[in-house]
C-alpha cells in the first residue's frame, strides 16, 4: 500500500529534486557573475528527467583506486541523471567569465516557477490521497 | 537538500559584493588623499574574487581572496605651494579613477540586489515546500 503511494509521488519528487539542484547551479552562476575565469554551468532538465525516469542513473563513473584520482564527473553529488555541463557563451569577456546575467536570471525565474508547480502538484496529490483515506 | 545551499551561495556573493562596495567607498573617500598612513599618496584598492565550492554537490560560491593596490600611475597636479610638491612643483595625487569607481559601485549594487532576490526566491520556494501536505 505504502509503496503505491510512493510510486504516485516518484515522478514529481524526481522532478522537484532536479529542479532544486538546477536552482542551486543557477544561484552559483549568479553569485559568480563578477569572478574572473568562472564558467557558467547548467543541466539539461529534460534529458536529466528522461534519464532519471528510465532509471538509467548518471554517467558511468571512473574506478578510483587512490584518493587522488578524479571521478570524471563534472558535478559530484548531483542527483541521478543530472549531467552538469558548461554553458555556451554569447559574448566573450576579457576576464574569461561566461556568465550572462540576463540568461541566468530568466533561467532562475523559469526554474523557480517550474519548481513551484511541482510542489503544488505534490500538495494536491497528497490532498487527493487524504480525501480518499478519510472517505468523506 | 540543495535548496538550502542557495542561501550559502547567494550569501557568499552578498558578502563579496559588500566587500567590493567597501573598497569603492574607501577609494572614493580618498580620491584626494595626498598622504596616506605610510606617507605616500593613497593607492586605489581593488578586491579579487575567486569561485569557491561551498557545498559538496557542485554549489559554487564566491570569496574575496585579497585586496590589491591598483598599479595605475598617480595623477600629477601642478601645485608648487603645496607641502607635498616635488622639485618641479608637482604633487602626486592618488591613482583613483572616480568614473571607474562609480561604475564599480553601480555594478556591485546591482549584483547585490540580484543575489538578495535569489535568496528571497529560494525562501518562497522553501516555504512552499513546507506547505506540502497541509
């Protein structure tokens, strides 16, 4: 019974997790808008969601046999399916920074609205389940 | 929960931008200080930003790694009566470029505003998350 309720939430939870992670990446970009040589990063939400739903997980990690070895993944600790990539720059800056504030801000606002929608859907789903349980 | 990391990231940016604003205020206040603490003309201060990981899962904040003196040459002003004048009658003024400082100030203030907005968005979203199941 409980695992069925869990299944209901699974897709929405995955989406909300990915959105929250993307929100963090975009906040990093905005915070480093004036840092020399900082490269803006982002994830492709749709690709990440596809991967996460198909339970294909993230990219294959390299085997590490020493603490000094690199894992080969750009975003360590990213949720399953999320692949952190560098943004293509529109205008190059002399200091090597690739943050475009307009792009980052609009992406941040868009992502926030999507995340809010996910949270609303979750809330409504739970409310529906509650109604079913109470039978009123 | 990565939404809480947004506070750490945007907070680090707020700190860094206010340090930049401090440097600008110091430069503008001393735009005409011929003698600083060590006897030489005041040198414009610039902060150096560096991207720093603040969380284990890819969150990158920003940190001020140092304050450097600007290497620009000082302005020479002809004031033969001034006590600081050299043999030719010129006084070396600070190398503060006021126009540059003003643009720096506006840029820092806008960056601060943006990061404050990021924080308030994150707060709204977290409150929405808390409301799940109510």
